[in-house]
């Protein structure tokens, strides 16, 4: 007979299987400690005593599954988050992208879009926006709706403005949004260059012919097996000599694809796919 702890873990396994078979969302290779914490929180909030009680609710109540999905989506993001990373993209990566007539960029796990508009602003300032198509994806439709609207709390703009300047911004961030009451709306000039779409990194296909993939602060939620799977997806989505940018706690080191890349900046987690030999 398994101990309570083992039983609890086993019930979480069953819960994840139930979610996968009922909704097609596969959390079986998400980082276990944080996943179990989220299950525990949801149990407490829902007045349930065990993961197996959650199974019944998840299977029969799609609205309850939506809550679980929300729990599993950490959507924290900012404009020009980690400004030094944007500065190196502007100074080093754009130098190469400038040599191409068409540029494809994929923001995977874009959350509510702040990172995507930051990239669009930099491309605009460097005269690269018109030749660029940005694909911005996430598996969370609620986040994508916010991203598409490009409306953010106005009080965040002060911090975003400081980040923008630290990232090498050439004008004034205020040129790119309209503030009204407590909200700031990003100007429509970027809409034509950005395609927002639902894409689940665990089960969906490659985005072909990308020159740059930005996937920051997403892999930290995955175990090594899933990180390898997703990094392989990125390697297959990039053109030869294409760039990959990860979050500051993420790395290609020890991954399955590490030999397919060279490191452009370890500090900023910027990598470049090697040309095929
Ligand atoms: C912490 S946010 C990162 C946002 C942004 N990249 C940044 O660094 O500021 C993580 C995002 O990854 C998304 N995500 C998690 N698992 C995913 C999956 N399997 N497929 C696509 N997106 C996923 C979440 O919905 C969330 O929006």
C-alpha cells in the first residue's frame, strides 16, 4: 500500500493523464515541484481534499479546467524585461538580420504581449519592421486576447519607459502608446507586422524558417525531457545561422541540441544555430 505522499503523487499523475485525454493539454512533463504547489493551492481554494477529487471536477466541468489552466500559466512579463538582453539583440542580432530582405521572428510563450511590442518598437527604430513578420504565440487564449489588444495599466509605463531607455531606446516610449484614464494602448502601427496565434509548445508543430526565436521564462516550467523536446522544435524551426534567445535561468548547456548551436552571449542567453556541416 503506498504511503499518503506516494498516493498523493500518484493521484497527481492520474489528474495530468485525465487532463491530457480530456483536453489535449499535456502537463505530464512540467517541472514537478511547482506543478504540485499549484495543485495544492487549487485544492485549498476549491475546498477539495485530494487530487483525485479534482479529477472528477476537471473531467465534468470545463470551467474548472479553465481555472487549472490559469493556475498553470504564469503570465508575468514586462516591456523590455531584462533591458540588457534587448540591447544586445538590437546591437548584435539586428546587425545580422539587417542583411536579409525578409525576417521572421517567433515569440514563443508571449503571454500578454509586452515583450512582442518591445521587439516591434526596436525593429521600427532600426528601420527593420517593414521587412519583418513577428509570430507571437502562447497556449493561453486569455493572455493572447490581452496581447492582441495591446492595452496595459498606465502605471506600468514608468517602469517600461526606464527599461526602454536602458535597452537603448532611441526616442520616447510615449510615442508608441496613447494613455487614456488608467490604461495605455499601444499604437496600431504594429498590428500589420504581428500575428498572434494559439500554439502549444508541447504538442504543436514547428514554425518554419525563423531567423530569430525568443522564448524566455517558459522552459523553466518544463522538466529536462520536455525542454529537450521544445528545444528540438526550435532548432528545427530556425534557419541555419538563426538566433535563439532564452530566459536568464534557462540554458542550452546539457540539452540535446547544444551541439547544434554556438553561444553568442552566455550572460544574455543568446545562441546561434550552426550552419549545417
Ligand atoms: C512567465 S511567461 C513569459 C512571458 C515572456 N516570454 C517573458 O519572458 O516576459 C510564461 C508563458 O509561457 C506560456 N506557456 C506555458 N506553457 C506553454 C506551452 N506549453 N505552450 C505555449 N505557451 C506556454 C504561459 O502561458 C505564459 O504566458
